[in-house]
C-alpha cells in the first residue's frame, strides 16, 4: 500500500474546498480519497452526487459509510493497522461518520493524511483521540 501513501502525500498542501477533488487546487476529505483512487486505479467507480457539509446528519443517514462499503474493501477490526488504509471517523459520539483519511505511518509515531476544513490536506498525528474516532477501515481494491 505504499503506492497509496505516496499518492496521498503528493496531495499535501492542497487547499480545503468542499466537494472538490483536484490536486493542488482544492479538495475535501472525500475528494482526497477519490483523487488517490484515480491516480492508483483509474476512473472512479461511481459519480459522486452533491452532498452537504453535514453529510446528511439531520437525516441520520450513513451515506459516506455506505459508499465506502460499496467501493472499498472492508478491513476486519482485529487486523493490525497498515499504511494505505482508508480510515472512516465519527467526529462526535452519537453522530454519523463523516470524515476520511489515509493511514500513512504505523508504530509509535503513527500518522494519517486527510483534508481538514480551514487547513487543507495535511499529515497529522494518528493520536489516541483520532484512533478512538475510527469506526471503519478499508483497503483500496488494488490488485
């Protein structure tokens, strides 16, 4: 999965822009996952419909999680973390899952790459508070 991490790192510095997915110009967290897909696998598997910044939280719909299950390979919870995994986060207890990142480094100084509102694409510490927010993990379907 080092290919995925390398591609994700090439997006670092891209500004945060809701619903965008253009390296260097703008992206959100889903746009980063989509952009890595295009570079690693080619054409995206589906057209992404417009979505709100709250990810349909008032409707209590897990649209992001459902889409991830449709296009990525679910990782069993007991498998050790691996670089290149797509991480799905629940930002608050009781809310829907609505943030994505890519695990870039494991071990004592674990990191992940994500697009964060107000900051753009960056590599952050995969600290205990972030780890506790992970609700699902996925692999890209790379052969």
